[in-house]
């Protein structure tokens, strides 16, 4: 399984970005992020085919995870971005089609895309 994340960049606080991850297939999918000097943390997850979602408390109401199963692509729409959202964002795939906030649940990982939010 090859996962290719894209869409990161530099944005001002309050702005929006949409991340994409190609290769989502029929897997349960998740987004995680890792800020400099911090551990990797859960952001959002979605089941296959997409009926269930889960979010970290810190992003709930601002971020939306979705998937296009025809295009085999996962998305993360990020609105009202804050400097604290600055991190490398990783997409991950699980052989289990359920949602999970636990990194060990995921079998495959993309290379990450950098999101920088300036104040």
C-alpha cells in the first residue's frame, strides 16, 4: 500500500487548507500529526466506506475528514487554523475498516506533509 499525502503549506491563522492522501482503497483511514519536539498525535479517522468518523477534541468543529472511494483519496479539510496546528501531517491506513485514534491500529503510513500556520 502506497499512501501519498499532499496539500500542506504555509497559511495565516484563521485560514484554511485541504490535505489529500491518495491510496485510501478500502481501508480504515486516519490523519495524525507531529509537531516539532512533540509526539505524534491523532487528528481524525474515518471508517470504510465512510459512515463513521472520529476527531481529536482539539480539532473538532474546525476539521472535517472525508473520503472519495471512487478516487481512492482521503481528505482533511482544515478551517480556522491556529498556530498550534503547525505540524507534519501523516495519513495512515488500517486493514480494519473501523475508526481508531490509536496509532498502532494502522498498518501503513504516508510520508507526511508539512502544515505551517503563522500568527
